[in-house]
C-alpha cells in the first residue's frame, strides 16, 4: 500500500487538529506578534523574536500535518475476523510476566501506548498481525525474546 495507513477515527482527529492550528491557533499567534511588534524597537524585543520562532514551529507542524493528510490512506478497521488485522482490538498475555494487555492496531501516526493504541509498524503488532485466538507469537526485545498469547479478538 502506498501512503500511510490510518483509521477513519484517526483521519477525523487529524483533520480536527489541522483545522484548529490553521484557524484559531494561527490567528491568536498572529495577534500576539502584531502586539509585540507595536512595542517598539524590534532588534531588542525578545518577546517578538520568541513569538516569530513559535510561529515558525507552528507553520512547520501545519506542513507536517498536511503531508500526513495527503499521504493518509483510510483502512477500514477489521471486525468479526478470526485473525489480528489493522484496526483489530486484541487482548494478549505476556507469558513470562502473566500480564494481560489490550491493544488496538492503528497507523503509526495514531499510536498511543498509554491508551492501548499500538502502531501497526511496531514489532509486537507485526508479530500479532495474522495471529488467531490461542496463537503465541514471539517478539524480539532488547532484553531478549518475549512470547505473547492472543486471548481474544474484536
């Protein structure tokens, strides 16, 4: 697949973030820069220079989000399948630790481990893709291989 896989939910969030940055955030920053410019001598106006640098970072972030949006390919979340696929929510157990975790396999730009969103490009997701309930997968980690069992799939 050419492009960057993303869920429909991730695409909506990406568009919302872009809209916020291009609209209210950009406008507020422009107002702050205008106010700082009116303070006088720009060569000694640290606030003005800091705001211009912040504006540069904002524009770079907007360009990166636009690039992500252009390359985004919405992949329908898997449901009712018998194997782990993009968009699947999978409960797994780390057999060495006995720890259970639940992950949703998402595009790399949507990954958020704290919220159980695992990048499809991560080693664990790569090992899980195609696995069925009851399968065990091995994942190489810096501390050595770890084995995970697929407990449930939705």
